[in-house]
């Protein structure tokens, strides 16, 4: 079943009006695309959360505005972390027959052999850029690191058969590696039973298409 989110036109763009929308359980947003002018809209926060949990950030769903449905993706989300609320959303109308680029998060699966021996798993690329039809965009790039030993790594060119899409990254780019265990420094010899002196080391947002509030 196709996920459908209802949206209504938003005529009043004043900052005071945006605050009232949020206070009443709505989220100010804009809808736009290559062949679609930017249109201010409002969506219900609870319904949006249901949609987001179902399709994710890269999923495609239907945005119903005044009875007309658009295939859209969530292009940007502005969130107030202090108030724990959505400030603004960008919905991008996509052409389901045209490929597009998207940044997909990398998700590591399993515990590497090297980590079990004291090695350190280092994720060098938290996201990878892919090109695909909107319907083929994955929620994440899942990499099984179970067989990685110390000094082993996975490069972009090593990732195969994970979906119907192409990577835009350099094939030689390292995505994840296992570093050797850190050797413990030897304590210097001391005379007279004095403790060695400890020296403490000194501790040395994507643009939106939304309106600026007044």
C-alpha cells in the first residue's frame, strides 16, 4: 500500500503565522521540484512522523495537496533539538523514471575479527553518494565487517550486490578499516620509589528552501 501524506496550501507566510502552525500540531513545509514551482504547504506533525518512520529519509511517498498527488522525498528537515520539534520540511517532487543522486548512511553489521583481538574499527565514510531511480534508493548501505582482521579495509569498489544503484564515490575510497591495537607505553623507571609525574593533556545545518521567519 502506497503511503500518502496530506498537505494543505499555506498562504500566510509571516513568522507569527508559522509559530501558530507549530503550536497547533502542524509543520510548515515547502513542495518543489524540477518542473514544479516552490509551494508553501503545511502537514500534520503526527501524520508526518508516521510517514517518516515508514519510508525513512530516502523513501518515496505520495504527498496529497488539494486532491493532487505528488511522488516526493524528504529533501531537508530542520529540527529544534531543544524543543524537540520540527521547524520546517522540504519535500522534493521526483520523476520516478529519472535517476537522481542521494547520500545514503553506512551501517556496520557484526563484530570484526580484528576488534576481537583489540583492533579498532574506524568508519571513514558515514555516508556514500549513490545514483539510482527514486524507487531503488536504499535506506542504508549495510556492510558486514565480521571477516575484517587487523589492517583490513573495505573500499567502495569492494561493495557489490547490495542494491540496484551505482556509487558516485571514488572506487578507491576507504569506507571502513580495522586499525592495529594501540600499544601501551612503558612506564619510565623511577628512583627512590617516587611516582611518575602525570601530565594532564589540555583539551585543545543543509540549506532549506523554507522561508525566513520574521
